[in-house]
C-alpha cells in the first residue's frame, strides 16, 4: 500500500487523540517524542514513565507508564549518538494496527513528534510516496474518525 511521507496515526494505549507521524526510510527505529521521562526501577521489571510531546489537540498529555524493554543507541543524521529507552505499544494507521517498538526522546525541535522508521514501515507493508501526504486519511477507529484534531 502506498502512503505519504506524513500520515495520521493513533497510539491506542497512550492517547485518544490523533497524531501526525513522519515516515522516514532513512531511520531504522521508530521514535516517540516526549516532554520528559524517568526510569522506575521497582522490582525485577523496570518501567519507564513519560509524557508524550504536546500537540495543539493535546496540550497537556497525561503521564504514561510502560515496561522498559532496554536501551538503544541511536545515531542521528549528524552522527551524534544518544542512548534512549525502548518501549512497545500499539500504533494504528488506516485500518491496520501493530504492536511496535519505539525509542523515547525529545523531539521539541521537530515538527512531527512521531517518527516511523523502516522496521515499522515493514510491519505495515507500506511504500512511501515522498511527494504526497495523508493518503490514509484519518482511519477507521473511533479516535481516528471522531474529528479529533492533531
């Protein structure tokens, strides 16, 4: 299925609002922009507590907690490395939903707060048309069809 380089998506476990994702074949890993995060080392299963990045539709996101799967070292296009926490959550785009791995980091300087890399694109089976955007529309879930602004 052909999609645009930007698409609406829904983080089903984390928010009832739509967000915009940048689909980036130059990135391997998916990334969620967060305001802040902290690692909770309670017991044998560490967790990470975080707040998704603010959007116009969600100016004050709530704190979320997910199991910490580990850490990934990510190298940006400028060659800078950053160690990021790794979590898993459901992502819906169009009529498809998949449980995907995401690293967490600040994307405050970026226009889109969610980046989907090649692993995520492979899970969905998407091919990207770099000249188009929002080919999937707002999708079919209640969050994606009830007029939720991004």
